[in-house]
């Protein structure tokens, strides 16, 4: 059997695509998925192209192994750079884009070097084997129609396409058979999910998933603020299986920059939606993305972002500095902010968010939550890793036989961005 190692860079969509490829290869019975590059005959590098830093890391990784291993480059950077990758690495075995993952087995069998980046209708399998674990990902839609001016996703993932509800339900039922208790529904913008044939939008899909026996927890990511509705908020509030967590990327607190980014909402509209969420759902966990150094962002624009973070008080924020992406609308704006200034602004908001997160987490100490036990702790074998019903990670002592069960946990200490707790 050929031994395959899959290295995944990037977002949850990439993680799901790696699971798809692993499942397809395992089904064939001719491949073994291994845990390290040293063991592998074949290395599949599933890549991200959202930022230049990600691409540079991936190129460095490929260069490390391409001379001695059969290396396949898959995913967004493959779709973005295409033939250029063979020019950089003549010893590459294959390049496979975001529309052709189902062909991975055929590609590995063919000894001729291949590039497959044609935009075809994306197919999904609903019955592939997954790694043995309690939680897993499930793509409900692909692509994006928003064309935020800084973002390359619509160019490497294509236009929005929602999977049929029946197909999603079939896959979830198969996941349950494999022992999965928690699923995260993912897409570039899950809020705009819509099955036209069945006339089912995202909140209605969530209600259908909620009624599937065997699934204990349901999460989702990512939501675009412009498409977040009162119906979605009410759906999350009403369903006991839904994790009370919204990841709602703000990107900037400046209306001027939001307009240049083509985000299609104002800071005031965003803040009103946050208020509705918090008014409706107790102990809700709200996280975000912040992007600094966008072309044209002056000191006042940056301070508006800082003030927005102070006012809203996110539980956590993924903070980035702007990276010019060729082919996007923002490329026409130039890269007007120096790297030194970008880094200065980035470090400031990272430190700001660290303090905000600590204060929020401190307020949770002593509270009791229902938590789904996910696994044994990797670092402390005597402890279990669990996740509260609002998406906070917590570690506590307990028998690993509780894996997959929901237990009551009291949060007793802060451990970085997670908690130490005790079962009650």
C-alpha cells in the first residue's frame, strides 16, 4: 500500500477538502494515510492563497520535500498559480485545483505529470470514511459572490454554489454512523446558503440538521455580516444543539475603509446586529476578523477600528495585516501603507484583543456550562478536552469513557484562550 501524508494549510474549507481526499484514498484500499512526511511515499500539500505569507510558507514546505518525495500541490494556491508551480518546482508530480479533488486517486495512479485546474461542477461524496474522532467538518456550499476588494477567494473557489439539502442530510447521517457527535457546517458565507429546488435557506437548513438523531452539537462558519438575519439569531437561540457562537468578520471599524473593501455594510449596521445577538442569546461567544493596513487606511481609520474593538468587546479576534493579492480589485489601489506601519498597527490590536479576551474569560469563572467531551487532552493525559455550549475550550480531569458525552463543567481557571474546569 502506498503511504500518503496530507499537509493542510489555511481555513476549515481546506481541512474539509483534505478529509475528502483522505476518505477517497482510504476507500480505494490501496493507500494508507500516515502521520508524518518521513513515513510517506506521497505528500499532498493542500494550500491556501488568501495571503502572501501563507503562500510563502507553502512554497518553502514544497521545496523541502519535492526532490525526494512524490509531491502533489492541491487547493487554492494550485488554482491560483497553476502552471507557474511547475516552473518553480520542475520535479512536482501534480497540481490539482479546488474543483477536482474527487480525481485525486486517478491522479496518483497516473505516472504522467498533470495539472488539473479546470472549473467544473464540484461533486461531493456523502459516504467517505473519516478519521476516528468526535467532531468533524461539513461543507454546505462553495465559492463566494461578494468580491470583497482584498479577497482572492471568488477567483480560486468560484461563484457560490449551495449543496442540496438531501445530500447534506445524507452525509450527516453517515457521519453519525462513524461516531461523529459535533459538526461544523462550513462555507465562504454560510448565511447566503440557499437550496433553490427545496426553497430552503440557512436557518431552515439548521433546523433540519438539528432534528437529525445522533448529532449533539452544531456549529457554523463563516458568516458575512450583511447576510446575518433576525431569523438566524432566533434559530440559534431556540435550538439546544446549536453552539452559541457567531464568527462575524468586521475587518475594519471605518466606514470609509469598509466601502473600499466592498463589504456592503456600515459600522453602525454591524454594531446593531451585534446588539441583537447579545440581547437575544445569553453568554453568546462572538469572534471576528480584523484587517489592518488596507490601502488608504490613515491614522483616524485605524483608530476607528480600535474604538470598534473596545466598544464591541469580541471574545476573540483573528488579526491580520493587509497583503496585496494579484487579480483582486484592491490591487488597483496599490499598497500604500508601509510594512513597518502595518506591523505596528497589527501588534497594537493583538495586544488590545488579548486584554479584552482575558477580561471576558475572567467573567466566566465560576459559571457552569454543558460541555461536549471531544477527546483526551494531548498535553495532560489525565485530563479531557471538551467544548462548552458557547464554544469555549475547557480541560478537566475525567474518564476518557466520557468522550462523546455532554457533561456539566464549572470553569475554574483561565489557561490562555481556554479554561481549566471541574465536572460537577
